C-alpha cells in the first residue's frame, strides 16, 4: 500500500513509518472491505426472503426444529440463502450462516459499528465481539473501548 490513509481515521498511536505503517494501512483497508462485504451479504440476504420458501409440512423445507434453532436475525431470510452463500464463498454451511448473521446484525442493528469499520476507526475483529456479545454481558476492556460504536448510548460499557 502506498501513502498514509486519512488522518481522520488515524490509529490512536498515530501512523508508523515503513513496514509497520503498511500493516496499519492494510488493517484499515481490511476493516473497510469487511464493511463492504457485510453490506453486500445483507443485500444478498434481502434478495432471498423466507416468504418464498415452501411452508412447513410441505416436502422440502427445513425441519421445524432446525428452523427454530436459526439465529433470530435470519428468520426473514430464505433457508436456501445459507447454502448459496456457502457455495459462493467456499464456506461450510455453519460458516455461511455465521456470515449471514454477522452481516445482517452489522447492517440492521449496529450501523454505528458498520460506519466505524468503513472509516477504519475499528478493526475487523471487533465485528465478532460486538455482534455476538449482549450489551448486558461482562465486557473486556478492549470491547468497552469501542462501546459507543457497538451500542450508541451505552455510557461506559460496564452495564
């Protein structure tokens, strides 16, 4: 990567020179690309509504038990979106379901976190922490630092 990314999204410690600066710039670009991917996955999920699936009791749909075990954020998404994404990204079914849930959570429930990713203020690793942790759960100091991004209005992350 050439050059230094914008000062608006500079790391807390500032931009390093040389190879370490390249690492910082790459990390910021990975965060930006993660946000782009999340938006694209969420758009794909929106194009596959659950209403188009066969009803329970008909031949072919997911079992009622399996349907009930899906993450709540996937209830409006066709059961066939997971295998489609798995094939497209060469993921396991479980990996594709996690990607769908993470992306939908970021786009629909954590817009400030998504914006922070897009600007490079937070790193891509924060996604799993924010999207899988309840605001009422005990938090690590690292996660508390990003609480305003993850849950706007959460004063200090201590609950």
